[in-house]
C-alpha cells in the first residue's frame, strides 16, 4: 500500500504558492478539507488538496466567483470515483465553460460581421463544435451512470 503524502498548513501553502491564511479561509468555506488530524491536532492535507488549490487559484485568475468555484468543485466530486477519469472530465468541463465565456466575449464582434462573413464562419465552425459538444455530453452522461 502506498503511503499518502500529508501536509500541514504551512507546507501545503508553500507547495500551492498561497498563504496559510488562504488555506484556513478555503477550509472554512468548505472548498478544501483536511484528510485527517495529527496526534497534535494539526490539520493534515493530501496531494489531491494541492490539485484542488491549484484549480481554485486558476479559476480565481479567470474571474470565477466563489459560488461558481464551489459549484465547479462540487460537480468535480460528483463525476466519478475514478480519480484520473474524474480529473480529465473535470478539466474538459472547465475548458467548455471557459470556451463559453470566450464566445460570449466575441458576440459583439461576431454581430458586426457582414452576413456573408458570418455565414462562412458559422459553416466552418459549427459542425466541429457540435461534434465536440455531443462527444462531451456522451462522456459526461456515461460517467454519471457509473
């Protein structure tokens, strides 16, 4: 059996490049949870917490609200018990949301295109986009059934 690496708050903060206060704050919000407590009652966090922290910081940099981050992380936990598959699907879901935001930012530009330009653009993009979305939905539905 492989021993999990466990980190006290200061160690985790250094590895994640955040302050110990941030670790406390995220713990109080329920964004992260200690794996267990030490004999001296220190909170101990595992490697998965480090992955979650990096994800939280990435989402903060992308201007997600705390509520959106909570929702994403809750959905991340629901995906599947298989850690690797769960992480990949979560990353894909995150990328999909990111793309959705970028498209919304492009809408004003797209609305200024001449009809012929817009038609050419949509006929090239829509089939691939639809196929990607359909594949993602199938993957996500399969993982929810497992």
